[in-house]
């Protein structure tokens, strides 16, 4: 059972999955095993990979994924996002926490059997934070990893729980065993801000008003924004999110002082996103009709995060500031996407 070149990607059909698979497939040495509850998106059909469809909660799927294979790295992306999680908290808990726990168990077992370390990359979220109100959020400014970890959504609770579970598996799993195994999980997590992709349209996230505004404008559709104009969140474009995952994966273990890292690139209010959208699509129609409940969730997430530790430990820096994100990536690619689908 060799694991040198095998990577497993769960939630392969999602926004991050698309970007990550496209990127990893450029390395001909890698064998990619991908899984999702939905059939593989036709956009990924041309990429050489092994796809196994199934529910992360199904033990048969996990057995199939690990039978005869070991992985050097597992990218665990399968998740129920914040808005859907708030509407179906039980489902969110099961997929996000039970699903992650089951995969962590499998991963640690394979690591011990193969007598190797297995890297487990876990995208967490700014939803792990919970500020009590908009005034506190303004005063808090750039929030460090260990401050304000009082999540106010089921999704955020799930993220914080899985960060803790991953840390437990990496540092303390079977701590009473004598002797303790030196092999196990090398858990690494990034807390992503709201992600914006030009290639995929988001579903189920609370920060989706940013990308939704742009994708609607590019199609000539009006958009009702569900937060106030002054609602501010940190955002990151997908190429930087993929880079963050891969930089963290590549970092030498001894350089990593933490297991969970903030990463940031730029912060924008909904009004600023509107102005940037209008600059590119002057006939865009956006109405601000705040939904008090969804606004409350945005008010509980920081406007900016402190990513000093990621910069220091594994050389993180975003390649896209807000100008580059819009002018060089989002606007041209979103224009192209809808020009192609109109033609
Ligand atoms: N998109 C963002 O803005 C954002 C921000 C912060 C963190 N994240 C995290 O990054 C990761 C990937 O996010 P994404 O944007 O690609 O999400 P997504 O919703 O686009 O994709 C998630 C994928 O998981 C799959 N899935 C859902 N339930 C499943 C189950 N029971 N079994 C197997 N697969 C299942 C879905 O079919 C989907 O393809 C998630 O952990 C998410 O929490 C995303």
C-alpha cells in the first residue's frame, strides 16, 4: 500500500474542490481520488482522477475510499455551509462534525497501519468567530485566532469543533497507550474568509452576497442584497484560497507553531462591492433589502482577521489585493464565463 502520490479530496464538486482539482491535476505525479455526494460535475470529467460517489456519513463509502489505498494528504472539503446549516442544524452537525470525525478516524488508522504521517488539510472559516454585535465588531478590528471564538451559527460551532477534533487527533489521540505510536495525523487548518470564484456560483454561504452581486450583474439580472451597505467582511479570491491550502500543505511541520491559521487578503463592505460591480457593469441593478437574521450572522463575523502567524510560519501572502482581485481575476473571468454561456 503506497501513499507517496495519493491525495483524497472530499466535497470535490464544490467551489473549492473545482479549483483544487484543476490545480493538483497539473502535477502528473499525483493520483487524485475525489468523492462527493453528487455525481462528478461534467466540468471535471476531462481531468484524470478516480471518482467515488457517496455520502461522507456512509461507512461503506469510507471503506471503499481507503481499501487498498493510503493517502499522503487528505483535503476534507465536504461540508454543509452556513445558511443551509442554519436552516437544517441537525444535517449540518451530522455532515460537518460526524462526517469529519469518521474521516479523521479512518485517516489516523491508515497512518498507523502505513507507519507514516498523513496530512489532513481542513478548511475552517471566519464563522468560528462570534462577536456579540456590530459595535463590538467595529471595535475588535483585526481579530487573532484565539480571540472571540464564540460562534453564533451551527456551521461556526461545527467548524470550531472540527478544529478541536483535528488538534486532538494530531496531538493527543490514544494518549494513554503505552508505548504511544509516533505515527498519526498531521492536521493543518486555515480559517478562510468569504471566498469568491469566477468559475463557480456559490450556494449556501452567508458571504455569498459578494459573488452573487457580481454573477447577477454579469448576466444582466437584478440582485437583492440581503445585508446592509455597511456590512463588512474579509474576502479572498479562489486562486489565493487554493494557494493558501497548498502552501500550508507544503510547509515543514517544524515551522508550524499552530494547527489552525487565519488567512486574509482584503476586506470590503457590501456597498464597496456594489461600487466595484457598477464600475465593471454600469447597468447593474442592486437593491439593499437587509434580512435582519442573515445580517445578524454577518455582524457576528469579523471585518478583518490577523494572519501574522500564517505569514511568519509558512510564508502566506495573498497575490490578489482588492484591485487585482476585481480587475485581473473576477471581472474578466466572469465576463468570459457568461459571454461563453450566452454564445
Ligand atoms: N466557500 C466559502 O466561502 C468558504 C469559506 C470558508 C470556508 N469554506 C470551507 O471550504 C470547504 C469547501 O467549501 P466550498 O465552498 O467548496 O463548499 P461547497 O458547498 O461549494 O461544496 C461542498 C461540497 O460538499 C458536498 N457534500 C455535502 N454534503 C455531503 C455529504 N454528506 N457527503 C459528501 N459530500 C457532501 C457537496 O455536494 C458539495 O459539492 C468547506 O469546508 C467550507 O466550509 C468555504
